[in-house]
């Protein structure tokens, strides 16, 4: 176990922790908006009305939150790769 392994493990764990903490908030808000959107869709179909297909503020926010969560997940994946590299090079 050399200093390179320790460095890779430390950096990997740090990136996983950072990615998880950054993804948790936007993902929760995305899921809440998605559930609300599904509820509105069910209500509109029950009511018999047609929904407007133009983008809404909620749909724009959902895409923004999804993108933030995807970016944070990519950071966490890089961290996992670094951890495995630390074991591979050991």
C-alpha cells in the first residue's frame, strides 16, 4: 500500500461524498416536482380537460434539477473509479 493508493482512495472517497451531497437536494426536488406533475396530469384527465403542451416553469425546473443531479452523480462515479484504481494499482 503506497502513497499513490492512499491518495487515490482519499480522492475517490472525497469525490463520492461531494457527489452524493450535491445530488441529494436536486434529486429530491426533482422527484417532488415529478410527483406533482403526475398528480396534475391525473386530475386533468379526470376532469376531461386538455393540458397545454407548452413548457411550464415546473418542467424547466425539473430539467434543471435533473441535470444538476446527473452532474453530481458523474462526480460520484469518478470517485468510485478512483477508488477502484487505487485497488488496481496496489
